[in-house]
């Protein structure tokens, strides 16, 4: 990141203190970037810097993630959407672009369809849809628990690499370092709230949530870009075909040799495939 340009800031919304990064360029169209489950704002570093000449970019640590406060009011989707609603008001954003990876994409869809469609210019969602593929449901069920403690950062990095052959060594290390904090006994654990780990997400099975996501995709008038990591099992061709058929304005781009967190696995490729959609 460009240290002279980016400012780390904090704001309290919906009773939770959030950290965010402000890339400046006030007066330009705002862009709000939302990371995925157990992630953090630095997944957007390369993308945000590339977009900063054309947009007023802010990247958020959502509640319970990164350096933001753990939330006593919980982590239901509506709490995150309420946070976003209050955040854009606090920042004075009347109309803006939403970019959301994984759960950040869910929050973007719900905010746009159920809160303030008039405020959203366009949407980028990254490797997420209204419901997961059958393959990903099986893989989620077979996945071993995420370790909650590591002796050192290298041990955590080795664990991350075992499930991600696509990101560069430097980019994967940066991601892990930003996700971890050292404890009093010298070991390392996640910055994200422990309550977020090793619990099934309701989004894949709760019919009411799934229906809300499909309704959002069907009713949103703004242009939407889906960026899929081709190595991720989350969205298969069946889900893609359904999304394309049911959305009014959905475009689709695949990024080869990328898993779920496309912005970490292939940051420059992600920038390249989003430029045309964003008009920059």
C-alpha cells in the first residue's frame, strides 16, 4: 500500500467499533469493499490501490474480524447489513460502488435489495452466489477443523499453504500475518472472533436466507459482476446458469488458477478482469 495515501481509521456503528482503510480521493465515486468470513480488509490492498485514482475507496474490517471489535450482538447477516447501512451514512456516502468477497457479497446483495437500492451504483461479488454447489457442501462437511493456535507464523503459513497452492508465497504470508495476533504465551491465534470458526454457516442450508439471496439477485437493477475463482468449488456451472438466467444485469468472469479468495490468490488478474466492468 502507499503509506502517504492510505489512512487507517475507526468508526463506531451499530454499537461496534470498526477499523477501515481510507484511500483518499474524496469527491470521486466512493467504493466500499467487504471481505469474507474470518477474513480482513487487507485482502483488498492491491485492488484498492489500483482503484484509488478513480474512486474514493474504503476497505472495512467487518464486525468480529481483523482489528474491528468483537460483537456481543452476534454475527447474523442482518447485523452486518445494519453495520454497512450505518457506516455509509457515517462516511457521508450518498451513492457508491459495492465490492464484496464471499460473505461480503451476501451483505452487498442484501443491502442493495432490502435497504437502499438507490444508493448503489454497481456491485462486484467475488466467488459467491445465493447457494453453494453440491460439491462444495460435501467438501465443507469433510473439511477438518481450523486450528485455533499456532506455535509461530510459519506453522500457520504451512497450514494455509496446504489448502492453497495458487497464491504466491509473499501474498499468502501477508494474508496470514494480517489475520493473526500473538497471545501472552507467545503462540499465535486468529484476530477474528473465535465464535466465527468451526461452525457451519447457515447460508448454505437456511432456506429463508437462500431465498433472500435469490430474490436480491432477481430484483437488483444495478449491473452486477461475478468474479469466480476457477479452482473454487463454491459455484459450479449449474449455479452459474441459474444465476445468469435469474438476474437482470449479471456479468460473469472467471479467474484461472485462483481459489475462493481471488484477490489474494491472483490480485493482479482480479484487477484486470474488473477494470472494464468498473469503467477504469
